[in-house]
C-alpha cells in the first residue's frame, strides 16, 4: 500500500491532472467542419462517447484520453470534454467540462446526461484507489444550467456499491427520469456469488431524491463480460437496451420498459472496430450513434486494440419488428472533388457494360477488373447485383496491379457475411439483391456502408497501393454506377 501511495504522490506532483490534460487540449485550434473520424491534435485521443440531445442541439460528450489510457499510472486520467452541433455539419468544441479536481479522482469515467427540471444532470463513475490499495469504481454526479459548466455534487462519490455486486466493476451509469420524476440508473457490474461463472449484470437503481437509492431487479444478468456503457431509449413504441461486451456493442428490444427483452434478427451495432456505440435522438425523429474507432498497437494492421482513437458517427433506422439498422448519416459523408476518370484493365471473364458498369462471370474461379491511379483518400460508391449462388465477390482496396497486397472487401450472400481485411460482420441480409455500397478511405480508416443498413470499419495503415479492383469468384456479379472521387482536405 505504501508503494502504491508513493507512486501516485510522485505522479501527482509531477503531472497534476488539470495541468496535464486541460492545458494540453486546445478546442479553439480543432477543426469545426465535421466530427466524423475526429481526434484531438497531438498525443490526445477520443475515448467513450456520451451523446445527448436537447432543444435542437446534439451534445457529444467524450472522454479525453492522453497517451492511450496510460495517464495516472494506467488508471486513465480521463475527463469529459464536449462538442456540439445543431446540424451535424458545423461543430463547436469546448474545454474540459467535467474534470479531475481532487487527487483521489484517477479518472472521470463514462456515464450519461439527462435534462430534468431545467437542469442538466451528468452521472458518471469515478475510478479511485481505496484504503486497501485496490481499484474501485464509484458513482458521482454533477449538475449544470447549460450542459457546459457542471458542478459536482456532494457527497462525492454518492454511491459506492450495491449489495451483492462487484465493487471493482461498478461503472458507466445510464440515467433516465420516468414520468413520476424517479431517477433510474443502469450500472455496469457483475454479480457476486452468481449462479454461473457468467456473472455480468446491469444493476438497476432508483431514487426520488438522489439521496436514498433502491436496488431493483437487474435489467440483464448472466453475461460473460461486464455489460459496459449501457444506453436505453424508447423509439416508436420499442424500448431498447444497448450495452458493450468485450468492446463490441449489442442491443435488446422490448415492448415494455424493463423487459422481458427480445434478441433481434441481427446486431447492426456489432462492429469490431467501433467501441461504445451510444445514441441520442436528433431532429425530426432521427437517432444518431456516436462511438470511437480504437487505435492499434504499433499502428500495425493486425495490432491489438489500444484505448483511444477517433470519433465515428452512424445513424439508426428501424424495421417494423423493432430491428435496428445502421447507416452513414448524410451529414457525415465526406466533401469530395470531381469524380476520377477510371481506366479499366479487365480480366478475361469481364464484360464492360459502360464506363461505370462491369459484369464479371467467372464460374470456374476468380476474375477481376482493375483501375489504377486511385487516390489514397477517396469516396467510392457502386451498386452490386449477384446472379445465383456466388462464393464471394467484392473489392481490392489500396492494392497492387493484381490484387496482391492491399485490403479485400468481401461479400458472401451464402454466408450472409461481409469481411473487411481482418474484421467481419454477420447476419447481413439482402446481399442476394441489388445493393448500394459506400466506401470511405481516409488516412488509416476504411469505412463501409452496405445497403444503408449495415456498416463495417477498420483501421488499416500498412498497405498503400493505388489500385482498385472489382472481383467475383465462382459466380456472376454486376457492378454498376461505379464512382470514385478524391476527398477534399
């Protein structure tokens, strides 16, 4: 215990939290013409996102990360900062709005915001070292008149642990206020002495006065991992519960406020390289998702995930049975120059229908058509239509002249899968129908939207070829309305 205390005393003396983080983030110097793929300048990154909507404004709170969770001896040292927009195009960035003020606060962790009785309430977890030298996570909250200037409330923390639940995992409170004015918190934790080893649980706490809290039946239980960073909302008669599992995002739906829950046909928010996908309403009944794309160890394509990265925005749509879809909001599409002129180098089983349409009929194997001199940063759109059972088809991105090297974007209607380099999304419907595809390549991020219903993204930096290829294997596919445009700076 003495050794731990000495380490933290030394850390705080040399790198006092406010001086280290607040002074190193300069919101006035950050770009304001978009938030898609944004990260702060320098050795700063975006952590968990906390979107919120009020009175025509989309408030995007996010964790300011320094050097990939390494601050304050690896406990994070995270603080909340804020970006706002009324149109999802023009953004304003603010200094830290909820920061580390005390030496016992080792990280201002993920939480949520609610507007009630003309006040903004921000609930969050504080990571700290307890008297025994162990890491604990406890609940805190702050109040604001404008959603920008928050005052932490006393006692702080106001809630240390719920009986029967793990103290080391007690974080990420999602807050709602019901019609009777009762506050509900859904808290990520794990049940002690659970019936099975899979003990991850969302604890449900309620209070009328923010002082006395009652532990209700858990929203969900029996999870293999702590169900992190929950989100909860009512949309067109359906209640949704969103939560993270080992970095990926899942959801359940119900016609009743707190379950019983139904598992959906597919998980549209489940992307390996989108962490903590949380949502907020927006104008005209829309629902906008904000998450973050992790960095990779040593910037290698196959490097493992490292905390902190870039913001990513999605938009939800809804099926009649409550199933959710994910697409690129039109406001988040990149600004582009005029379309690139495409000179094709077709294989023997490729038919050129017109300047922007090609049919590949290769029942005995794989064939392709290649286009050279493709900008590294570009926006690619096309329609694809498969004829009968085809093993797979897709694109070679940033490749060489024959598709070696580069990154493969691969579709399979038989397996209902889409693969981008080393990541895969499953249960993708309607790949056997004519489908519109959008591909954004910007820096080391490649982002793909399929049919306005499913998305997949990856961080890929090592391959830098300038060739685009279209391919099909053991089948027949038509690619039409193909356009490529370079991105504006």
